[in-house]
C-alpha cells in the first residue's frame, strides 16, 4: 500500500511538472513550431519540456534588467542545476524552475538523451549574454551549432532517432535548424536592435558599404536591400540542403519537419515580397498562414 501511494504521489508531481512546461510553451505560442499540429499527443509533453527549458534560459539572456555579468552568473547556475538534475539532484527554491528540471530528468530518462544537447543550448545563451556583434558570417554558423541544431537533435531523439545510428539524418536536421536560425535573424533585425544586438556581420555590411550607424537610423537604402538580399540568398543555400530529410522520415514526424520547412520557406518569401525592408516591417507567420501551411503539408 505504501509503495502504491508513494508511486502515485511521484506520478502526480511529475504530471504537474509537465503541465507547467506546457503552460510556458502555450503562453509563448507565437514562437512555438508552426506545425505543432502534427506532433502526436504522447510526444507533446517532451517537446513542451524542451521548449520550457530553452525559454527559461532565453529569458535570462534577453533580460533588459540584468547586466551581462548578472546574466552569465544566472546561466552558469542554470548549467549547474542542469547537470545536477541529470543525477536526479535538485537544489532549487524556485518552484517553476524545479518543475522544468523534474520534467527534464524524466524526459532525458525516457528518451535516452544525455545532457550535452541541453548544455550546448546554454552555450548559445551565455554567448548572447555577452556578445552583441559579429564580424563574419561563419560566426553565425558556429552560433547556430549551439542555439538551433540541438533543438533539431532533441526533436529527433523524441521520436527515437539518435545520431550514432543515422548521421546523415542529423546533417539534414542541422541544415534546416541553422537555416531557421538565420531566417529568424533576418526576420528580427529591428527587434534585436532594441536590445542593442546585431547579427548582421560587420564584414557583410562593409561589402555593401553599409554601417551600424545607418542600421540604428533604420535607413533602408539600396545598399541595405542588397545586403539583406545577399544574406537571405546565403541562408537559402544552407536551408535547402536540409530538404532531403523528408526521405529519411515517416509518419507524423515527416509531416512535422515538412511543415517546419514550409514555414521557413514562407518567411523567406515574405521577406522577399517586402523587398528585404525588414527594418520597417517584421514579417511573421499568421494564423491564416498556419492553416495554409498545414494543408500544403498534408496535400
């Protein structure tokens, strides 16, 4: 009787932890994968948990009330708590964070995931906390290796795929995720300026005789348009290398990845449609677009 009661309590605590993660994901729905419609119900709790962890770190890195040093301290503490949670040890007085870590331990155990993917995500957030400018395009690729690619790996892990069994599948995923990260940069140029962060590399601006000063003045001259067009074209080359992932997958995950790819393509088309003037207009996937993308993915 005691064992049954204890197990019931543990299951209840875990269920509540997952519910909290779902509430975090749904409260930031505009940033959630456009194709979450295709994620099977029995997999969603894991995706919500992964998202909640990333959201927790992202909110620290993007905080306008914390200094770079304070952000780094908090993210280092998060890293320590991450490692402890994989050992089923919890030293956290924040009930909300405790929910995320308890669910994370269970997610990792049930899906056979090690802590490396989550640690890599934290590396990107730590970089965001202190680095606000980039010199070369290659630096963005390196950043994406930590900020975006681990998310793709974790989604594949959720469906039972692991890198050691299919490296080509994970290469396709990396191209899609890096492409999506770059697309997000060009979509959010204006928003990032508000927190004094510029992802457009300095060397790329110099190629087109454009400057940081003009960027902050939101000057969308011919040079800016040529600059953004060049960056979008570079992004398309990377992103399109991931399209072959469809042939490696089946079932609802295939539809999910296909819809995510279609969503990224749609953002690119919208940027092109406004003639790359992303400073005066932020393109986004609207509810009507989501329905069209779902139908396009299915049919």
